[in-house]
């Protein structure tokens, strides 16, 4: 017989920060956007949110959206098909980085190079 083990959802929500998610409300609406933050009550803040009702887009909401936790039915991550279908291997240390070239935009700016 299997024993029910409750799972803490906070680490899951924290792992989704800065990723594209869908939040479905108890009332049927869905919001698709980038998860900006979550708090200890599991309220969520979404940027660039697009609202869907019955699978049809209602429109993109300006600014950011705060959804109170007691209205949420579920939260799931949107995985892009191209990355899921073709997983890429992690680069070998030092591979893909040119010797002597700056690694970040900050280093480029420090060296006096201008962004194109």
C-alpha cells in the first residue's frame, strides 16, 4: 500500500521564477506570462501577462499582474517545443568562449567597446 507524502510547493514555484508559466484560476481564466515573484503565501506576480478565457486570447494586460493564492487552481511551466525536442548538451568548460574576448556586456563596456 502506498503512503501519501505531501509535497512542499514552494521550491517548485521558486524554480519557475523568470520562466514562462500558465496560471489557471478556479473561475476558468488562464494567464500566460513570465513569473516575476512569489511570496510565502504563494501569491504570484506575472509580467507580460496574456489573458485567456475558454482557450481564446482576450488580450495582453499592461504592466504586471498579481494573483492572490486562493484564486489559483494550478501553475505550470510552458516548455518550448524546440528545446524539449532537441536537448542540447552542456558546453565543455572553455568551449565556445574566445580567448581574450570579453565574456559579458559589462566587460565590453569596461574595455571601451560599444554595443552595435
